[in-house]
C-alpha cells in the first residue's frame, strides 16, 4: 500500500503517517510540504491514495487537485482542510476529489474515509450529499465565485492587504486587484470592510 501525504505542517504529516502505519503496517508513506512537490510526486508512482491539504503555499489545494487530475493521475484523493465542509466539500468533489474531511475529525472517521476511497467509492457525509442533491435554487452569492476568487476573498477578509495576498499566492498586485474588483461586483459589495463582514457572516473565515 502506497500513500502520499501533502501538507505544509510537519506535525499534521506526522500524525497522518502514524495513523496510516498503524492501520496499514506494511504501507509506504511519502510526505511532501508544497503544492508543486505534490503535483510532481503524484505523477511519479502508482499511489493507492493521496491525502492532500487544501491550504498550502503556492497553488491552493483545489488548483493542485485539478492539475494532478489533468496530469492523468487517477489515484483516490482525499482532501483535508481546517475549513468546514460547507465551504469546500462540494467544490473539491466537483474538481475530482474522492472525498473531503475536516482535519478536526476523529481518527476513526479518517480511517473510514480512507478505507472508503481505497475501495473505489466516494467519501461523502450526509451534509455534503444533501448539498449535492439540492436543486439549482437560490444559492449564496459566494458560490458564484471561482476557486481563485474564493481564495482571494478569504485572504483579504483575514486582514491581508492586496500586496500581501499577491505575495502569498505568487500573483501580481494588479491581478489581485482585478480579482478583488470581481469579488466586490459579484457580491454587491463596495469595500474591504463590507467584504470582511460578508465573509464573517457567511462563515468563510
């Protein structure tokens, strides 16, 4: 059994490694700490499963997931995040993930998710199943944002300036300013203060 863990926090990786090796004693576990390394390593071997953090330096997890799939990697990918599932689960499943799990989930739930994706099935909680089954009724305005726009929104709402956001995700200040303008337009907002309030009210930060 071969597992790839992609997470920029060493303590998280160690915890995942320990859990996997206890459940699968003969398994081989490889660790990487960045999106670029995850993309590169994912194509090097035939993995039984990949555990991918949604928030890493460089590309965000959804972009990393999409690139891994675009490179022809078909291994099950379980996305891990500190964010609640109502923010990202549907997005990552539509992008090609096999499941989504909050990092605060219990070990038993993590192992259940891993066994499920190893068997070729999707790991979907009842909440996410309900979200996927919902008719195209009224959606929150932020669901109309692209994955990158959502990332920029969350970074600005967390108090970062446009230049700080640009540095963090390796894009130009002009590009981030363009994203910010699109976000304000799509959400019907006027400034960063309103954007931050919207993000807080909708549990996006």
